[in-house]
C-alpha cells in the first residue's frame, strides 16, 4: 500500500464514523498500520513482548515482596 493509499484509507476510516468512537477508530487505524507497514508491525510486536516481560517482572517483584513478608512473619513466630 502506498502512502497515498494509506492516507485515503485513514480518511475513509475517520469520515465513515457517525458517532465518535475513539477506541474503534484507534483499533481500525492500528489494524491498518499493522497490516500494511511491516516495520510498524515489528515495532508493535516488540512493544507487546516488552509489555508482557514487564508484567512478568512486576509479578515476580510482587511475589518476592510477599515471600519476604512471609519470611519475616515466620521469624516472628519462631522467635
């Protein structure tokens, strides 16, 4: 898809909407770019992978905190 065709498709998406549905427009445009622009799709997939990694890191941090609290409680009970 050429840049001109992409611009026309974006205009079509924006002007066909009767009610302003920002998330719907966003989803339509995001899908268009992800389908038509491999570099954008690659960046999106990288971002998505990084987001998943950050979520796992956050989960590990939360579990580490819970474990530390449990260990302190166990020490109190033993002591």
